[in-house]
């Protein structure tokens, strides 16, 4: 596995290979969810590139940028064992410029749900993803459905900026109890991990209600809030695949989303129906 830090060097190297490229951008602290993204990329492309960069511009003032888990050595091992060809390890100095031209999150969709509680977060995400996609120029780039709003905004960016890249959504990986895997789960105590199971329980109940024919999203959300208590709820939302809120759930076009704060940790999850 080749490890490259410099964006220009990586761009040059990949151009010379002249192969289809599957790209998995990450912030490190890799878990089974990331391994699934890598596996998909491995199966569908000749070359697999993973980036590891804890992107400062997507953390707001007072968030966990400094304490975000950094596990470079373990991550390198995981990449090697997963058949990654190139690991891109940039730093803020070689990725960002003084007074640079910025990509911004859209005015409405970038500032609802996750973007409401974390105003500006998605501008930081889109900024770095635009850079990474332009450096790697992948054939396909892989993103988890767990960050559904991020995935939707990246799909919008690729469309609005006419990037010739296929964005591949990949299913969420859960532990045996149903907790969606996330690098931030490392912050949870055993008790909080237990409490966090209410999140997937509420989503499974939403799925059951919809399967039984209940399509009134107000009723579904009320039931979910009951299940989530006493967790601090950021939002419970039901949207269509375009991320517009819906009053009537429709199988094939519905995403049910939850954000809770467990202790001081913000946890996201969703289910696509
Ligand atoms: O989902 C993530 O890990 C990050 O938001 C991403 C897409 C790598 C951008 O920093």
C-alpha cells in the first residue's frame, strides 16, 4: 500500500495509473462501517484510494475537533488488510489555502436538521469533499447512508458542479444490538451505549408501523419520541429521498432520521424505507 501526503503528488500518481478508481474519504478511527465502504470500492474498481483527514472546517467552535479519535497506526493496518492501494494522508497546510475560494452548503437544505444544530458544518464538509474529489478524480466515491443528509448534499454538489463521479451510497453497519457504528461511539460509557439502543429501537418501530400500513408521519414521530425518552432529542424527522419533509410516508421514498444527544455525544441514525 502506497501512502501519500501531498495532493499534487497523489494526483500525478493516480493519473499515471490510468485505472478506474474507487474512493473512500474518511476522518479515520476506522471501523466495520468503513471496511464495508472499502470492500464495495474494492469489488467495483481497479484501484482503491482511502483518505484520512480530520477536517477542521466541518467542526464548529467548541465541538470535538481536538478530542476526535485519531488512530493512524491502527487505521493504516486496517487499510492494508482491506486491500487499499493508496492511502492519502493530507494535512490542513497542504489542503487549505489562505483566503481561498469556498464552496458553501445550500441556504435551505444545508441548514435544516443536522445543519440547524450545527450551522456551517455542511459547508465545511462540502468544501473538503470537493477538494478530495478533485484531487483523486475517482470513478466512484463511497459514502455511508448513516450520514444521510451529508450524502444527499454531496450528491447535490456533484450534480450542481457537473462532476463526472458516481456517488455510491452504502448501507449502515450496526453492532449486534442495533447500534449504528460510528467513530464517536468511542465517547460512550457502557450505560450510554445501552441508552443509545433506543435510537435503533425507535427506527425499527417506525419501520414496523409503516409496514403495518400506518403512513401518517406525525403518528410515527410521536411513537418514536415516546421510545426515545428520556434521551435528549435533537430531531426526529421523516423525509423523502430528496430530503423534503413528508406528512405521508411512502415505501421506497422515505427516510426516517433521528438525532439524539447521549451524555455529550451527538448520535445520528436513520432507516431507509
Ligand atoms: O463522513 C465523514 O467521515 C466526513 O464528513 C467526510 C465525508 C470524510 C468529510 O470530512
